[in-house]
C-alpha cells in the first residue's frame, strides 16, 4: 500500500500541474460565452430595405443557413412593430434554419437577427439591455439605422436582394 501511495503521490505531483497548465491555457483562448456570430464566411449578401417615406437602407448579411433561408423568401414586405424600445420585429412567412448557429447572441444597434424561439426577425436600432439572448441568431448589419425605427409605430418595409 505504501508503494502504491508513493506512486500516486509522485504522479500527482507531476501530472496535475501539467493538466492545470493545459486547461488554463485552453480557457484563455476559448471564449466563455457565445457573443459573436458562430458562422461567418467570406461570402456576404446584400439586401435593400425600402421603408415607407424614407430613403432605402442597405444591409450586409453573412452567408449562413439562416440567411440563405431568408434570401429564398425575398422579396418580402413586412410590417415591423416595436419591441422593448430597442428593436423592430416581424415574422417571415417561413422559419429560418438554426443549423451552425451560436446558442446565444447580444443584439447591437444595426444588427439584423433572427429569434428562433419565436420565429421572428429582429432589427436592433439600439443595443440590447438584455445581454445574451438564448436563440438569437446574428444574420447581418444595416449600413445605417433609419430614423423611422426609433418611433414606436409600425413600419412597412420591403426587403429585396441587391444583385
């Protein structure tokens, strides 16, 4: 028993520091939360939002399964309603894919996102106060935030692909 104890003590004094060092190094380069979009590619797509009584706004979308599903539904005319004083939301005709998506995202001003639990698009005109939202998927970014978004009334928007 004493030989076995000494063997474990020796191995523990040699192996544990190595394991601790490796796990510490790994955690420093691995993000603790999923705040960045999980699926980015070099391929982006452009869309145009025509807002009643406003100049059109363009947006750049990342190439992801969710954005590809959205692009298949274009052109779309949606009635955006205000939500929580930070975003405009609307429901596309068909749900978008959540494949290869981050588990959570914190919406920032100008972000175009998809909230999978409810199946709605969410376009942020202010940074979200909620922090990370489980099921929120980043799709892309507006080139500029329309002034009409900061008003609480519903807004009709036509979304088309820029070719």
